[in-house]
C-alpha cells in the first residue's frame, strides 16, 4: 500500500478484501469494525460514550474461534503510526483474555494476518447454513 493512504483507506481495503473472499473464508462474514475513531459532533460523541464506546478498542474484530484463540482483534495503523496508551492497554488486556489482538501496519499486513488466522484452522470454518443472512 502507498504511504499516502490513511488508516481509513487501509481499513476499507481490508474490509473489501474480506467481503470478496467470504466464499473462501466463510468466517469473514463475522468481521466487523468498532464504532471508535473519527471526529463526531460533541452530542454524538457523548451519546456513543454513554452507550459503551471506549477509547482504544481495536478497529476490527473477527469473532471466530481459531488456533486456541476466542477471536481476532486488529488495530489498524499506517506505517509509522503509533499506538495510544489506551490502544496498548486494550491489546494487552484482550491477549490476556485469550483473544489474538494485534497491530497491523497497512492492509497487506492485516489481510495476511486474517489469512494466517483462518488458514491455520481449516476445520473451524463457519458453518454455511448459519452464515445465511
């Protein structure tokens, strides 16, 4: 990925890849983004905080157990991006709870992480009958 892309651009690329590859990796239907990040009107920000939005929660979550983990969290960063204190805390806390929680610097790294996570556990693919939406 080009260094001029934003974290938003990189994450969109990951989500587009995931949607395109759901037939190969059915569990990707479960991949979703947190509501964190971005600038919001103060009223919206307060409302979301009261609903449970917390700073530092990783950008993407795949709630699919694999490889001894409960699921995969991905914090997206662009090359040279730094973790906040809250992001570091969340990654450490999630790893301690049995999730795989990682930082990926760009879409290529995040896609490789997703593929590795899913390919290491081919027997745990999401049942297609439960994936119908």
